[in-house]
C-alpha cells in the first residue's frame, strides 16, 4: 500500500514538473516573440535601416534624397510590413557596432556575408550577389592585366576602410601597399589624381569609373575576381526577425522584383541623370 502511494506521488510530481516545464517554455517563447526586433518595429511603426553611401547601392540625388538599389529594397521591405522607413547613414567602419548598440534595426547596405562578420551578427539569406573588381590608372599601371602584376611592393591600392573590398585586397594582393580611406569618393579621387595604381571595389563601381574617366582610367581585368553573397545583417538571438526577412526575400525573388531592381541599378545607367 505504501509502495502504491509512493508511486502515485512520484507520478504526480513528474506530471507537475512536466506541466510546469511546458508552461515555462511557452512563457519564454512568448517573451522572445514580444522582444523580437520585428515586433518592436511593428509597435514603433518605423523600420530603422543602417546604411552607408555606395554608388549605386545608396547615394543622394540632386535634391539630397537617398536613392539606389538598397534604398529601393529597404523602402519595399518597410512598405510590405506596413511601416515607415528611417535611414540612418553610418560610417562603414562602425556600422556593425552601431547595429549592436541598437542605433537601427537592420543593416541593408550591400553587406557581404562573411564568417568573420557572422561571429557578430546574424545574416539573412542572400538577396543579391556582388564581386570585387579593380580599376587602374592608365599611366601608373600601364600594361597591367592580371592580379599578379598588382601584387607587388611598389604598387599602391586604395580601398574603403572596413569593407569586403579591403579584405579582398589583403587576401589577393598581400604584397601591395594598401591605402585605407573612410569613404569611396576619397579612394577614387586619389586614383584619378594619380596617387595610387588602382582601387579595389564592389562591382559595378570600378567599371563606372573606367567609363566616366576613360582618359585616365581602365579595367585591367575582364571580370570580377571574387563573388560574394549580400544579406541583411541583424542582431543575434532573434529567430522571428530572421525568419521574416528570409521569407520576404524569398517572396520578392520569386516575383522577379529583386532581379528587376538589380538590372536597373547595376545593368543600366538610366538613373545617372538623377545624381548629376
């Protein structure tokens, strides 16, 4: 009789712990959902987007308004969420720290998905792909037509600080002298002034520079020398937000909207009159 009573008590305790554990897990799950970035954005009514100026990813038109591929992507994302969009221009070298301190909700700025960055942030699935290209000075780099020719100690390469272009230059041109600049216009101006042999940057910007300044610049390589996936970056520990962004990217890819926008901003220069 005592053994039966003891067994019943043990069973009751096990059931109680199971129910309590389930309730606790549900409570935690509910709290995580309420604290997710996506929920905070919906409550606030505004999606805050971190970005930096990269032509044609994001740039200012003649009226000082932001335009570009990433601007269209962020605006469409906010529209589909039923909220407003607020762009937070941020120096590229400090954009991940700014995200981690909550200055904005997501980085939508042509950010390449890399293992090093993924240690600090979570990335969505790729919504676009980019690659590194190189544009060179006709006099300083005369006759150069391979990466090996730029990989010399007497060659100077300009790159934007904190970018995948800087990482690519360090990896593929380890012997060259790297000149770091806070923004892209400074790097390209240095090249046009004949102070560096070349600039490494995300396509198609180097190609645009070669066309716009054909008298002094050229493309030494026929194709990009890297290919990299581009994703949204967000804070870690937020599966609901990550799931929404991935679902949204899948949807607009399927309808062909992303390809259409990519073709306009990267495959044409029809937008050029808006910025010049």
